[in-house]
C-alpha cells in the first residue's frame, strides 16, 4: 500500500521516470549474468550454499535484476518496491525467463 505523503509520491515518480529513461539503475540482469547468478550474488560465500527453495525478499529492489538472479537459483522471490514501473521490469523478466515471482507495490 502506498502512502499519500507527497515525498513518497515524488520518490515513486522519480523511479518511474528512471525506468522510462532506461537509466542504468533500471537495467535487468542479462542472460549471461543469470548464468553466473551465484557468483554475482555471493562472491565470497556468505550465503553458505545455494538459495534453492529459500524465501527471498527483495525489498526496495525492483528493476528485474536481483529478483531474476535469485529466481535463476531457484529461490522463492518476493519483490517489494515503490515503483510500479520497476516492478513491471521484474515481472517482464520473470515471464521472459519462466520464473515465478511475487511483486508488491508498497512504500
């Protein structure tokens, strides 16, 4: 659920604009990155294994990057973001790669 606070609305609109402008911060993971998802997400081994089957929350992390990387490794992914445009990138990438993710728009 989104707040009616004008600052929250300004933030949401800003992220939506960045998606429209195809800003670097809104670039989804590439196919090559998905092939190396474990190395990208956990370069020094802090995850202590594979996230397959784990529930992962990508909080304020819409844009199709982290959700796709975790989903590529078999995690159950929920993405929460303020921007519907960012979440649409997540869903587009999930559909494109056959991943199942849950998207929630909230602040």
